[in-house]
C-alpha cells in the first residue's frame, strides 16, 4: 500500500508543478495532496502541524493567484475597465490553451482600458500590469510546488531506507 501511495503522490507532485502554469489545475493544492498521501504511509511520521501549515500556505497562494493580475493592473494605473478586461481575457484565454492563458489577461486588460479611454499608453501600462501579475502568480505557485516536491523527495529517502 505504501508503494501505491508513493507512486500516486509522485504523479500528483508532477501534476502540481504543471498546475503552476495551467490555471485550470490548482497546482499547490494538488502537490499538497501528494504530501498528504506520503504522510499516510506507514513509514513517514504523520505530522498534523506540518500538513496544516502546508495546506494553509497552498490555499493562500491559490487565492493570491486570482488577485495578482488584478493588483498588477491596478498597480500600473489600470481602472476597473482594465481589471474587468483582464478577468474576461483570462476566461477567454482558457479556451486557447497555454498561449491564451498567458496573453488573454494582457489583451483583455488592454481592450478594457482602451475601450474606456483611447490612450494607448495607459492601456498598455494596465495590460503590462496584468501580465506582471499573472507571472507573479505563476512564480509563487511554482516556488511552493517545488518546495513541496523537496519535502516529498526528502521523506521518500526515509521510506526507501526503511522499506529496503
């Protein structure tokens, strides 16, 4: 049973890292489930404090990820039109795969700002803010999933030593 939990945990860790880039997959939470499975093996000590802390961190980063493009848009001078455009661009961008996910919020923020005010410079700044916010979210998710992977690998070494 332990080996099955480890193998499923490895798959979830890899899916979690992929989820750092694909908004449909909640990367940090998926990686956390991998950690949770590993801690349910008979060899690794079940530490509620560790699991609770890592779960809270995964949820916080997941929530922050939804707000970073909006904050980025506002930070660089975007109005509610840019924020709404960024959100709509992200939703529509999901239909176009990774390229749409990356550029959808940018195009949406630009279109939203430009429709409100024909100032191209302001619209580009708002779009750039959305783009920066999106990548900030990606970096946060990637960092936390890599940290979870490091914890996972460290604990797997313990299991390998005890099982074999």
